[in-house]
C-alpha cells in the first residue's frame, strides 16, 4: 500500500528532480554500507595480491627493527628504532589508506553521488529521543538491517569454514613445517578465503543496494497535489499562464489591427499626439450623425509611423498630450470617441476646420474632466 502524507493523500508519484535536489541539500542521498564493505574488501584483496612479491622484504624490514649488535645500538635503540617504527606505520597507512579512500569515494559516487550537505551536521533533537530511537529499531528498516546482518555473518562464517575444511589436511601439519612453508600455505589459503567471501559480499551488496534504493525513492515519493504545487512554483500557475497567453494574443491581434489601420491615416481629419509617445487619428465628416471615430492609433514606433504618414498626406498634426492620452486609453480602433471627450474634440475639430480655411488662430486651451486625465502608464491623474 502506498505511503500517505499528513493530508491522507497517497504518495504514488515518483520524486521530481527538484525534490531529489532538496533531499540532497538536507543530506538525504542514496547510500549502501554493504557496497562499501564489498569494494573495500575487494581493494584489500587486490592490494594483497599485488604486494605478494614484497612480503619477504617487508618481513626483513620489520625484523630489522629488532636487530642490534653493539653497545651503541643498545643505547640508541629506544629513540632510533621508535622513529623508524613511526615512519613505517605512517608510510604503510598512506600506501594502504589512500587506495581505500579513493575506492570509498568512487563507491559513493557510483551509488548515490558525492554530496556535501551542511544541513546534515545540524543538531536534531529527535536523534536523542528514546521513543524515536525505539521506533527506528523496531521499524521495517530495522528488521531488514537485522536480517541482513544475520545473513552476512552466517554466510561469511560458512564460507570461511568451508574453505578451511577443504584445506584442513594441509593446515593441520603447519606446526610441523618451517616458517616459510607455513607462510606459503597461508598465502594460498587466505586469498582464496577472501575471494570466496567477496562473492558472498557481492550478493549481499547487490541486495542491499536494491533495498536502499527502494526505500530511498519511497521516502521521497510525492502526492498528486505536491506534484501540482511544485509545478506551479517552478513553471507558474496554468491559469496565470493561460491568462498571459490570452493577453499576448490580444496584444498581437491589436498590434495587427493597428498596422492595418495605418492606411486610414491619409483620410483622417486630424492627428492628436503626445508628441511621439501616443498618436490618435480622428475622422469626422461635417453633417454626418454620430461622434468622431478613431481611424488609427498607436504608441511608440506605431505613433511615429502615424505621424509620418499624416505629414505625407498633409493631415494636420496637433500636439496635445493630455487629449492624446485620453483618446488612446478610452477609445477603440474604428469606434467613436468616449462621451466625456465630445466637448474637447469638438473644439479641436472646429479649430482645425478654421485653420484649414486659412484663418490664423491660437491653439485653444483644452480642459478635460478629471476621469479623462491619464498619465503615460494609463493611470488616472485626478486632481491635476
């Protein structure tokens, strides 16, 4: 049965990469102790076989520590020999320890990746909680660890007993042999015993790796709600994304309509500008019913194109920023202007009509209602 979270929902979904990365930050990575045991013993056996030819020399060096033949040697034995012992111990540690360290790092890299998580070093009170400790001991994981330990001990002891039993006739007579012969016999039996143990350790390590991977993935599984919430956090809410797409499509469609409307600028009565941020081309036929209509409008580059076409078509361009913004933010392309702008636009059209007839007039002052006053971002400028 799938594990449930605090909300009672089943954790049926595989963990996402973000969940795995967060677990790694907390120090929760896949690891297998039995894999470390297997690879370390394997490296130890390889080093033992590689150093077989060096064993006589190693024994000679070790035996040389106890050789002294003069009074001077006796007096200097303590300090001189002690230094030599420390040197050999350090050298042996480096020769043996370095390969084992590299093997351990390579094993972790292959199993779950090398990870340094400072969070894992933080103090956790539940680690010293007696009830939590007992719960971990008698949990499914604790029982599996117990079974694995029993299997490992039983199999390794059984293999050692089988190898010793197979070579028992030769081992019994070791006491009657020379030291060299005894070491030779042990040198034959010991690698064989380690090799047989490696086979058992490999099987145990494979089982442990499969189990550890299963429990690790199971502990990180997610509910459908968690998957959806994470998707919203990383990719954004589907509703918001859909709304953004709609707005982008609307803007694209509006931009297309504005580009198509550029051909109508030549037939406009006048163009009101801001001077270049906004441009609105108005058309009105005297005597016709209805209010003036917006035949072209735009801002930025589109406004520049409207002004350029108006100049080529000798359509009068008037710089009235407040009115240009009001027309742009309250009007639709191809529609009549807003009712609140009737008076202001009527004054401008009358001015244009008289100017076109050759009269010399000062540009009239335009007063707009407070609700028709906008800044360049389309926000109301009430009280201005």
